[in-house]
C-alpha cells in the first residue's frame, strides 16, 4: 500500500505511526542493502537481500552494468538449501592495501588493494549462518562463501552451488565446452546466444572427456560486451572444493556456477569451518588491463614456505617432441599386456625406437650445456609404457624403475658435470591411487639422483573409475602431490590437472601447468592460428602455462612422414610466445638438429628471460593480437613479443617503457616479406637498430605470425 496516497487525512497519531513505519522500513532497507566501491571508485558492488531472504549482488564499472542482480547461495543434499530465508545478522566493511613480491612472476612487485564487505546471513528456519565476502579491487571483484563452525552446519554435502553472473547482454565469448575431465579443446569465438548451436562441433574427441551440457562452458571465460567492456569470469584459491564451470541460460544471458561431481554425483563434502574458492570477475574497458590483472593471485594466501631458495625458474629442452610427432617412442619394446611385477625387460626384444636411452639423452644434455639451458626433460625413461593408456590399470607405473637402456646414475653424473639438471617425468595414466602409493619412494628417488623438478601427467580416465579430473577428491590429490613435493624441495609442472587458480602464490613450487590445448596438438591436427591470441585472456588468467613453444620445423612430416599435421604459426611467432605466453618454466621444444639449422633465430630463445621485474601490455585484442614487453629480472634488458591471428596485421608500438636518456640495441626477429603460417612459415629476417624511450615502431606481422625483439642497453 502507498501510505502517502491514502484517501483520508492523516491525524497526528497516524503521522506518528507513519514515521515509525517509515523509520522501520529505512532501517530494514539499510540492513538488507549495502554498497561498496573499489579504491578508485570506478567499480561499485551492491549487495541486496531480496524478498524471501534471497541474497543477491550486482556490479557496475564506471556506471555501466557488468553483472546485473544475481542470486547467491548453495543447494545442499537432503537438507534445506542455503539460497533463501536469510536475514542480515551483521555486516562489516574494511580496506586492505599491501605490496608483495612473488617468488617468481611477471612483475617484481604486486599491489594488493581492495575494499571488502563481509555480510553475515542467518537462516531463521534452520539457525544456520553463512558469511559472504566481497572484495572489490580496481580491476574487478572476488566473492566467496564462508561457513563458520556451528552446531546446525557441521558436515554437509553440496548438491550444487548457485552463484549467478547475470550479464547485461549477448556478449561475444571466448569459450570451451564445459567438461569434467579436459580443457584441451579449441577455443570457440561466438556470441553467447550461439553457444548451443556450436557445442556439438566444439566438443572434439579427447583421451578423457565428460561434457555435461549443451550450454555449459569452462572458466576462465573471456567476454566482450557490445559497448566495449572486457569481462573475465574465473575462480581463485581452489582448495578442497570442486572446480567450477558455468551453465548458460542463453535466453536471459545468466551464467550459473556448475561444480564438478565426484564418483557418486556429490559436488562437495564440507566440514565446517570452511570457505569456498573465490569467484572472480575482472573488468575493464581496455583489453590489456585484463592481461595485467593480478586479482586472481591476490585472492590467494601468501606463501607459508619459509625457504624458497630452491624454487628457480627453468629454461629447458627435452626428449619429448620427437615422441609427440612419432619420430621415436616412449616404450622400450612393442610387447603388450605388461605386468610390472612379472616382466623382465632385460629379456624382451627392444623396438629400436625408444627415445629415452642413455646415449641420446646425453646429446640433449650436451646441447643444453652448450647453449646455457638449465635442464633436460626426459619422458619414457621408466618401465610400463607399452600398455599404459586406455586400460584403466591401477598398478601402471612405479616411478623408480628405468628401462635397461636408461642408466640413471650415469646420466645424473654426466648432467651434473655439465651443470645441467634432468627433469623427472611422472605419468600416472590417471591412476591417482597408484601415484600416491609410490609418491614417497618416487620423490626419495628424485632426491637421491639430483632431480629437483617433476612433470606430472594424468592422461586418460581417473582411476578409481567414476571420479573426474576436476572433482573435489582429485583436486585434493593434486594438492597433496604439491605439498608432498615441497617437503622434498621439488618443483611441480602439472599436466592434465585442474586449471590453475592462482595457487602458485601460496605454493610457488607449482611452477607450471598445462590445463589447456598446448603445442602437442600441433602434431595432432593443429591449433587454430588465433589460439595464442586467446589463451593469455583465458587459461593464463589463473597462472602460467607450460605451452612448450619454439617449434622451428613446422611440418611434422619432416620427422614422421606419416603425420601430415603442421604448426599453425610462423617460426618467428614461436619466438614471440616466450614473451606473450608467460611461464617461469619455458621449453625450447624442437629437436637440437633443427635448432642447429637456425642458430641466428635460436639466439632469441637463448637470450630471453624466464623471470621478470616488469611487464607492459603494449596492445591487445582477444582473438586478434597481443604485444607485450617484459623487463628481465635484475637486469636492464627488455624483451618484446607479438602474436596475431590468421589475418596478419601491422603492429604499431612505442618504446616509452624504456628508461629515459638511455640508448639500447634492439634485435628484431621479424616475419619475412612473404611469410605465412601455412605457405611460408620459416621465412624470417633479423635486423638491429638503436632505440630509446622515444622510438616508435611499425612492424608487419604475417598471417599467423608476429615478431620478437630483444632490447639490450647499449654497451652490453
């Protein structure tokens, strides 16, 4: 009823009643709605408790809607949901501002500055309490649920999280099919309204996959509104929880969280006190700001490692690409139906194609030592590769027994004499129980023989069957491996594991992840030419990727005549990826004999840093191009990388990031005049020029190409 429109005159008594009623409404309104802004006032977060006690939030950027009114909460198994019936028991606002230094990273210093709103909600019907935390940064929002210790909510099972992201329109999206077991799909670029129609074609075959919906997509999800807002949705600090996907309502353009189920369909077993991961929204009207955002890292806890001296960025080569292309094999013999506890490999017939043999690994060690690389990755060194995949074997590897032609001690001594490390490889074939069974002995083996880094792999379905690569139980396994590795001072590069969510801040021994479609797919039919113009906006938002660039021989048939795949990139763009695809773990993935044919271009890979004091996004547009400049850690050298899509373009940048008053020598590695990722990928030209902070550059980028620049202070 509209009190002011009542037909009879208001008496003094009724006026007093009205004043009391109006006051009560205002107090109630204040209790049920709160606003908090970012430190720079450009982002505004509104929390509101709607009718029936439904918690909601909305987010605006410079007055423009980013997230419209969206519901919050969780559905629980067999008990009343935490989605409605709430009253606000209290709220608290606070401000936080610090600058911290990562163990390794894109910049030396990271500012962590936000305003926080914590709303305590009580559900009267159940006497349960839930706190929703909102942190508003200058570049976006993080929110999460906290479940305090309480008698009415001690243990519970999540049926589904119902966090919504109601978008303001039919945005352009860069998306992957929602899947509980793989992220190794090609990114699709389309409007959200087109996702349903494109889903079937986008869901290409994979070693393990469980797509769940015609409109489900993965995070990080990159979006662009029609009025030029760039929006990225992801999660941070994924610990003891299932990974989040997004279910799209393609009529109303509302995204709702969709958690990965475990083997019995549950989406989280929670014991209070507990918190969910942060749900993140990064937003700007400039694409480069998305790439420069440290919001996901900032929502993770600082490292608790007291000693981080053993964690070092790594540049490496490896016995890997030759197996990926089919030139050599992981397995020692062609025999099948292997049982590790009964086979005697000294008595079987070798296949003659095994890559990880002592003499061959020494060649890689020699190459690494000659060119100043830190390490050599060796895959296929251990027994069991003959029938490791697709059999759902429990006892598939033991991680300590080498093939007869791989002399562990001899190679350890040889590598040490050359000041080169060997990177361990632990493929689990998805058998997580078997890996945990052997983990202590495997890491002790590594310590004994001087291995300080391991590449783990989870190819195929998870064993025990029924679990998924991204469910709570398996995520806890990845976390267990990471923490156990830290006890042994071992760095981890996880492949086929869950996509990163900034945990490398807390656990900096997590120096790499795959968790996306990497270079290996160039040998499996190829990646789209725009692939590396999208990944920094999607996959890399959560952390670095072991993309394994540096392929100079782009025709795979040169190594394996039966494989007609080719790398969808010019040779020069392969150089640029060492800058645009940030990682403290960078591989020169091609074969030494190929690099020896192009030592002038290979010089950039030798020179480029893997750890940085500063990074600047010079130009960027997702799906089209990215150009980034980075300053080497503790040095005055800068490196620039630029990658573009299949259209090609002219890049125009300036060197204002350089120190004023200084002269630098820039070596520009450019696509050749007629370069083309399909027709002429190996055409390149190298030139030198003197540059200052006032220099401007206009550089042609071939289709599927780019350029790379090393910038050294004059006189060095």
